[in-house]
């Protein structure tokens, strides 16, 4: 496909700038550009077709079923976008005087209250731009806490082997060493092992519950207590909050700090669909270390205030504000009862698919799951040579986005399926039928699956090549 610069043609462009509403100033020659800005020249319809073409080549939650485990690809309601597009929210500047943006500050304050209520925390920072970024902030808060107490020996963070890869990465970026603990036979934290490793050098624990196998750890109160007794703090990776929101709260499970992936749980777009947001909530003991730009309210007036022992800034101003507007819209639209209902339906949908698919595929764990489940193709691969990648590619050929592959790392040939609550029974039944057909093909013509997909714009990219020799810069040659 051609780039905008390649379809550009002199004279096709058109600039429509708003009328000048400030005095005209002529910049001195040394501040002006020597050559015109090389912007592509296109008419509106050319531009529109270009992006429509691009859109057709990709797969989004609006193209079809997208059961990408751990990522909670739920539908993003249009009303969220309508609210974020209101001029009072989007035509503002971060340096505007506070009295001119009281409504926006109220949004931050209201969202903070709602997220505190949902998580059982006492304060929230909206600065982090995504979950992984929130993890880093959380780890820095844990560090600031121990440092403020002169407790320099706490250099280690304990992380179970089922964790998302960002957890150990964030702990290391925060200056800690990681202690990995294996999962027990049922896929949850091995409590005895945890007891062995927790000690005077423990800064904290990072955990997601339900975990990446889709299991709720029943020993959670004991786990967080072991860490507290050792003098450490508990970090909750909130990426998997969807099945438990409105039902249990990380704060009540013994966690001191959490991040939420607003672009997962609270229906704002992921990645290319718009910037993410990974607010961090914490208990009162960590509040004084939060980043700058915390909103305070007094007699109905909002002000920004910097926490007394703030770690500083992890992002400009108060993070991705419009994403927060979308999340608050979602929370307000559903209300407390609606959020709870979304959570229970997410669990119901996952168990429906799990049960149906277990007629054909091996599951990584036994029994009921929460919002997601993990298929293992270990035996299929041994018997037929068909891999998780082959099945994922065949799903794509059938108009379904593949589940998360090869994660969690502790499950061989893993496919992690998360339907989410926004899918109907009919959509899930269609997907189950595709999975069944693929199962038949594995038995009858396994070699065909290595060729998939046949009709997508890109079939099997050279992933190793792309990682080793990434071509990140456009060159006209
Ligand atoms: C998605 C995810 C993260 C990271 O969040 P991003 O917003 O993608 O940075 C962390 N932990 C788990 C379990 C996740 O699923």
C-alpha cells in the first residue's frame, strides 16, 4: 500500500485554518524555516480513502470477535467518544488557569472517587499512560515508602512465574531485583514457597488476581499478609480487574497499590485506537509520594496540589485526560449495578466458551475460570505438528482475531481466550464452530494449517527478522 507521501500531488492539498484571533506577528528570518514543510498534498476524499483502505487491512474490535486474553478487548461504546469530543473537554490547554477548567478538574476528581470506590484505595494518580507505566509508578511509590522510613535493605520484589512480562520489567526499571516464585500445582501462588522467600530484603510483591491463567487465588489474604508481616507492600496488577469489579476490591484483599488499565476494564480504546491510561491507586500510607497534579476540592472549588513528598512526574501534567473522560462516561453509564453485571457476564461468557471448547481442546487448568481460560496444544503439537501459532493463523483466516498466544509462559503451546461480556451467545457460538472445524482439520489435514492464513493482507511475517532488523524509518528509495 502506498504512503500518503507517495500519493501526494502538488495542488491537491487544501489548508483551511481558522481566522486569526490574535495580533499578527512576523517572525525574524532566523526563526523561520528555510524550505517549506514537506507535507503531503491530498484532497479530503483521497485522505479519507487512504485511511479507509488502511482500516480494512487491520483487525479491530469493530471488525470481529477479538478474544485476546489478558487484554479485555471489550466493545468501546460510542457515547464515550461523544463525551470526549465535547469542546469543553478537548479545546483546553494544560496551562490554562484553574478557574477556567473547573469542570475538567471535577471529571478527574469524580473519576478518582469512583476508582477508589471500585479498588478500595484512598487516592489515584492519572499520570501513567498505560498499565506498564502504572506498574513503574507503583514500584517507585513502594521504593519511596521504604526510603522514607530509612529502610534501605529492601531491594527485592517477589513476582510469581505466571505474571505478565511487564511486572518484572517494571520492578527492574524501578531499581529492584526480582525474585521469581513458581506456581503451585493448581496454577496459583505456592504459599509455602512465598513464605520461604519473603523476608527482610522484601520490598514488595506484584500480583494479578485473577491471575493470567484466569484463576482467582483463594489464598490471597494469606499471601498479602505474608508480605505485610515481612515488612513489604503488595502491588496489584489491575489488568485483570474486569471479572471482579464491583464484587471484590484489591484494597480489601490486602493490596497497597494498584494500577488499572482503563483501556481494558473501562472500555477506552487500546493502542492504535487512542492513547491508553494506567491510573495508579494507593492506600493512604503512599498518598504523599504520588506524582504532581493531584486534584483537591474545597467548598466546590478544585485546585491542583502537589503531594508533600512527591516522587515528581512520570508524564506531563495529569496524563491522558480525554481517556479519563471516556472511562468516567463508562462508569456513569453502567453505574454500580451495571459494572457488577459486566463482571459477572464476563465470567459467564468465559465459562460458556471454556466448557464448549473443552470437548475438543485440552485446558491448562481444571474447573471453573474467571474471565479467561488457557488452552494448551502441547499434545496436538506432539501428535500432529500443529502449533498454537498455526491455530491462531487459521482463526484469522476465519475472521476471528487470535487469542493471546504463548502466554502465560508456564503453559506450553498456550492460547489464552477472553471473550468479554460484550459478546453475544451467537458470536461465541460462531467462534466455537470455527474452533471445532479447526479441530477436525487438525485430525484430517494438519499440514494445511501451516499455510494459514491464505487471504489476509499479510500472511506470515518474518517475526525474527522484524525483531532483529526492524525498519522503523521511511525512506523514499
Ligand atoms: C496488559 C497487561 C499489562 C500491561 O498493560 P499495558 O496497558 O499494555 O501497558 C500488565 N499486566 C497484565 C496482566 C496485562 O494483561
